[in-house]
C-alpha cells in the first residue's frame, strides 16, 4: 500500500487533500452502488445509474475543481462550465462501464476461465476499456482550463493527442483497482450480506410459525 493510502486508513488527519478527495469519491461511488443495487431489481437498473451519476457528478464538481486549481498551469481561476461538462461526461462513462456494462458483456465471455467468473472478468475489463474513450474528455477539459481563450479545436486536440496514451494508461492504473477489483469485491460483499439477511428473515418467519 502506498504511504499516502495508508495514512488515509490509519490517520486521516495526515492525508493530503488530493488523497482525501479521491478516497471520498471512490468510497461514495461504491457505497451508493451497493445501496442502489439492493433497492432495485436487475430489470430496472435505471435507478442505479441515476443514483451513481448524481453522487459522482457532485463529487466531481468538488474534486476536479480543486485539482485543476492545485495542479493547473498559470494563475488559479474559476473553472469554466465546458470543463465541468466534460468532466461530468467522463465520469458518467466510467460509471456506466463500471456498473451497468459488465453484466451485459459478461454473457459473451466464457465462464470459469482460470477459475474466474465471466462477470468478474467483465467487471475488470469494462472500466479499463472505458478509459480509452473517456481520457480525451478529461484532457480536453483540463486544456480548456489551462489555456483559456479561442485557440481552436485543432490546437486543443493536438494537445490531447500528445498526452493521450500515457494519460489513458495512468487512468487505467487508477480505475482498475477502484472500480474493477473494488467493484468485484463490492458485489461479492453485497451478495453475501443480502444472503445473510434473507436467511435470517427466513429463520425468523419459521420461528414465528
């Protein structure tokens, strides 16, 4: 575990603002996913998607605004609305590919490969693949903040292309542990908790007759 990650767990007061923002966002995403998934049926996952988007967008507005001001080039200034819109679109894609897409694509993956279920494989592959689509949105949003003015889309996309590959790999490295592995563990924990509750209610009904 990275030293900064360990600080969040053992002594949150010593964690950096950057790590605190990331930890709060990921914890809120996974918690809201578990609550929403328990509250709706598999056939009606729109509530799950809406709940996750609302939570993630709210945290995005706080986290990315602060990150842009911390690490942006030039004088700190207000984050423009197009940057917010791009960040929110980026995170909506991540949510979609982390929680809604895996059950759909798992049907096309052979089950039990290497002793791993098809859903677990999809849960790791989908968020990683999504970063190839969402990274340009992330980079364009940052460029709009860092380089204000009418530069033209061609110049902005050139800046995006320069940083695309390394930024995509970096985001995959961050997303897979959080939404891939974390999503698998989140689903398994929720499944066993729901089974335990169902068994307890079944036993109570049997006792009451």
